[in-house]
C-alpha cells in the first residue's frame, strides 16, 4: 500500500504520517456504511421474489455460499475483538498505536458483515440451518460449514490468533495473520465475492449484490493490513533479527495446512450441487491460484510451489468426491437436532 501524503497536523503518540494511520482513516471514511439503512433503501422485496423463482438446486448453491460467509464473518469478528487487538500491541511490532486504532475499525466492519448476511439470510431465504442458540460463540457452525473443511480453517484461525495473543511471538503473529488475513479474507472471502458477482448473471439479487460491494471494499482494507503486517515481519527476519527467524517458514506452513480445506468451499457450492448457476469450479480454483500467487509470491517474495499446492487440492478432491454431501450435511443436522432437544426440554429427541 502506498503511503499517503503527510497531513498538516501530527499527534504525540499517533504517527499521523504512517501507512497504518492512513489505513485507519480510510476505514473511518469508507467503512461506516449503515446496514439497516441499506435494508431500508434497497429493500428485501425483489430479492425475495427472485429467491422464490429459483429451483431447489439453485437455492442450495446460494445458501451454501452464503453459509460459508456467515460463519466466516462471525469467526473473524470474534477473533478481531478478542485476539487481534491484543496482538497489535505486541512489543515486536512498530506503530502499535495506529495498528490498534485500525483494529477497532476492522472489528466494527466484520461485525457489520455478520449483521448484513445474517439478517439477509433470515429475511430473504429461511432459517432451517440455524442452530446458533445452541452456542452463540464459536462451536456451533452452520451444518454445511461444519460438514466440510471450512470448519477446520476457522478452527485453525481461532487457535492461531489465540496463541499469538498470548505469546506475542513474531512467528506466532505471522501464522495468525496468514490464516486470518490471507487465507480466510484474502482467498476464501475474495473467491466467494467473485462467485457472488458471477451469480448476478443468472440470479440477480439486488440487495445481496449491493451489500457485497461494501463488504468487498472493507475486505480489501483488511487484506492490505495483513499483507503489510506480514511484510514487516518478513523484512525483520531477512534483516537477521533473531526474534523473527522462522517467520517465512511459519507463513508457508500455515498456507499448506489450510489449502486442502479451503478447496471444500469451492466444491460445496459448485460440483456438489451440480453447479446450476454456472459457477464453474475451474474458474473458482484458478481465481484462488492467482490470489495465492499475488499475495504469497509477488507481494511477500515467497517461493510457493504451485505443483505442491495443486497436488494438495487434487488429493482433497479425490477424497471429497466420494462423499454424498446431502448425507454428510444431514448427519450434522441430526447431531444438532439432538442437541437442540436436550437444550430445550432436557430430555433429547425420543
């Protein structure tokens, strides 16, 4: 990210000329869109009409895509509020005050994304996948997410951010930023946003598309934050600072861990449902590959082996193509229904 021109005023503790301050200020200016006002201005009616006109397979394709977003936004919002704020104050980092200021904006926008998608799915679609009352925090995910590798990615995000918040170690911070900003926001969310744009060609949902324009703009700043943070850590490792040795290895290992599970996101809303809306899985995977190359190789200067990445994705595909996705999801739903029975009447399903 290019550094903005220095303002005409300066603070005592806040470097108003830093890129982190610039990122915070952009969040103030661009990230304050009002979700409820958007609902009032655009309305739900046209989206509801389009939704009712779709067949079951088309609805499943959209539901699965948005379910991944909803659980993902909830997870990143929680981790930003509980862990990332603490990480930004780590002694090993620079410009901590501005970083912590920006994190307040990031947390706000992540909660707004959850607000938008959650209300949209309830008002336009249905709530048959909703088991949130069983555990309002991390733990009870939407069945399609829990049934696929997305749950593993979000779990890894939670583990890495929690660990980094406790140790404040540069390598742990690098792993947390990698899974949070690059893998979840930089790959999953941007590929998902690409799919939302493609959907409009076959099933135009004006409120959904309008909201995701704001979501995508917010995510762009979040990714910039993560990339700049990782560039800072990598530069210090390359400068030979002992505390930062192992940063690049940690980044690469985190990518390797998450890639097979991230492939499930594409599978569950393309091949698994027959792809009625034309979200071709080859296009989706190609998009993901370009994102990996741009962030990991071109920006961070790493040497990610594409053959190895493709092999990992292919191995995962050979495994998940043997699934009956409906059976896998039904198993998760049955598990949740049993838990819901216990939670509501103390006896369980009988």
